[in-house]
């Protein structure tokens, strides 16, 4: 059976019963059908739970099952009679209709109802998209009616929750109406928008309002920033987000509660679920399993340097997910040949895993365990070879077979995580906020990616000077980079040779509270592959959704 069939064949618990089991009363949750609920923000719980971050090595284009492991671990902890709870991101429909598919786990390690979560869910993405585009329309409307704020440059883009390369650069205002001035603009995918980042980093409604007000939407003719609050539209934006900001409660196939809220990408945004959801989970569960997107060079670095710094939280341990196929891929084995046994490529590809583990331990001072997500194509010879190599370097490792066995396949991993959480370490950051902007970029590039240096485009240097001139350069950085390599070149899988990180552009996300550093050829609006998943998604004769995986 495929994922969607497995999900449908499991009898889910009524979500109101799950909410009550978490200690919530009827006024603290709102039902969205039988299997989804919104949790009321007024529920303030002390943050006593242990926080477990699930990250990974650089993935193959097929993904390595980080969410699947996170879900299986939560179920495994429940089987150990631990009060575990998940705090995960919401999927974007862009990848669902693109190449990567859904983001609700797989096999017997899923959150459900998977079709709803992967598609419209409770409408959070639509609300974020509407708030974003409302601000855009008000910017152009303000310019149309006389431009009192003296816009010389608009730097806030529209967004949509789809992969659409045609929208990367567009020309708008072509109606030839009086006072309409044509200009170039573009769309970000919703998961990469500043409103999404603000949504996920806000502590409450008041903080959300403050962050929306501080969005820099453009610059005037004196090169001074123009803020969203000057357009008098933040109240309307807040209204569109008032329900979305409440976290969503669903469940795993084994009835472990899962709070799923917010969904920024980690290659072009900060890659973590909402602060509100994480804090709520820490108050409701003893063990909170969360994740940060793609490899630890992206999601985990941003989770630790941005989210943890923002909230003054510290993971109790980190799980780094790897697969035999990804290790062989990074060792030079072609993706079409990845199922075949190859110890030479496996050995060479382990350098990628060693770098990720060393970053988490040496740079961030964290307790780390490697979780090998088992696939049916893995051979005993490969698995034994991998465990022997990791053990020889003092790296803690457990195999997990959660796709096939659910929580039962993560019992050993759960035991090791429990033990690691008893020896919490103090988080260190990769850089300090007081560092010069160039030094922050250099520190992440050298320490985390292993680069020998950085190179700036003319446009990037000009933006650095603008930020310094306006005292906007002391924020954390969010580096937008390919997920497939530690370098900024997705084809550079062997990073043993010297390389530099190329800084193409820099954008201030003042409301979110970070500066985006665009590297290589990374784009904030993905495109569809030649044969997108959208071609396989349909309704069958019984009007059941098919084709989502």
C-alpha cells in the first residue's frame, strides 16, 4: 500500500478526545471537523518539556525521511510510556504538486489526515498569502494616489503557494490608467515570504502586530526605509491572520498528538515551525519532537542561531537523520544506481555526515545521535559497515525502521534520546549579533559549510552599505542556499576541495527580524519539474484523492 492508503486504513481518534487528554478544556480548542482542531492562544503553559530537534545531512532530491523519523520517534517514546508530542511545520502545496511530494511522513509513520494537511489544511497558508498580498496592493494603491511616502523603491513582493517560475520576475501596472507607473516586480512562494517568517517567529498576537508594523516595504528618495505601519493597513492584515495564528492539532497514525503550524522553507527561509506551537508543545508534553528543514547546514543552523536565540530555548538533544542512499549519493553514486550496494561510495559519502555531526557538536555544543532511516534496499553489509565506521569515531548511532513498523521501529532510538536528554548541554551560537554583517556571513560559511571564504556581488555590497547606513545590520542572518550541497553549488557533492560562497543579493526582513543572504543560484520562487507530481494527483471514482505521496 502507498502512504495515502495506509493513512486511510487507520482509525483515527476524535480530535476533541485528544485535546482533552492534553488537559485542554472545551474553550481552549476549536474543531475543524472530527480530526483537526485549532488551539486557543490564551492557553499559557510553563515550558517544562524536553526539546528534541530532528535534522539531517544534505538530502538527495528524493528526501531522506526526516519528518518520518520525527513522527516515528514520537510514537516510539509513547510506546515507552513517555508523554511525547510533535511540533511540526505545515506542508506547502508547491512541493506537493512539484517533485518532493507531501510532508506528513510516510508508511506507518505519518500524521493524519494526510490529504487535508498536505493540501488546504485549516487555511493558514491562504491567510498568510492574503495578508501578504493585501500589503502589496496597498503599496501600489498608495503610489497611485500621489505617493505621499515618496516611494523610490518597492522591495516587498507578492506571494503564492505554488511553484511557478513564470512569476519570478514580472512587470505590473500595464493598464495605461492615469497615475499608474509600470515597474518590475515578482512573486515569492508563500513559504519564503516575510509574512510566513513573521508568523512563525511571533510570540503572540501583540508581537505579530509589532512585527507586521516593522516590515520594510520600500525606500524613499533619501534612501530611508518605509515601514508597513506607515500605510495604515496592519490592522487589516492582523484580521486576516487572527485564526491562522492559532496552532493546529492533529495526530499520528498511532494517536500521538501533533501540533502542526507554520511552514517556512529552510533553503530560502528559516525552516522552523511556529514559536507559538513549540512553546505550547513544551507546556503540554514531556518530550517535544520538532524538526528543521533540509540538512543541518540550513534548518538546524537557523533553528539554533535564529529561533533559539529569539526564544532563549535550548534543545536537550539533536537527532541527525541519514540514509544509506544519501551517503552513497554524496560519495558519487548516481541517483539511478543508488539501490545497488557500493561500499566505496558509502565510505566517501560519510564525510558529509561527519561534517554535520561535527558542526552540531563542536560549533553549537549539542548532544547528537545519528538516526539511520532504513530502506528495503539497504544491505546488511552496508548497515554494518556504516555502524562500525560511526562507532569508531565515537558517534552514537541507531537504526530506525519506522516507515515499515511505526513507533516499534524507533524503540532503540527512543531509549538513546531519553538518555541523551538527561545530559543537556548549553547552546553556543555560530556568531554574535554584534558581529559585523560580513563577519556573520563568513563565520557561517567557514564553520558550517567548510568554505574557504566568501565573495560579494556589487549589488550585495551596495545593500550592506544601505543596511549599515540605516542601522539595520545587527540582526541574525538567514542564508538562502541550495540544500543539496554544503557549498552553494548543488552539483558540488564532494566538498573536499576548496570552495567559496558567492553572495548574490541581500534582503532585509525587518519584521521577521533577520537578514536574508542569497547565495549561488538559489531562488525564492521554485519551478516545477518536467513531470510534476500534479500530473498524478486526481480523484478516483469514489471521489477519494489519489496520487499524493
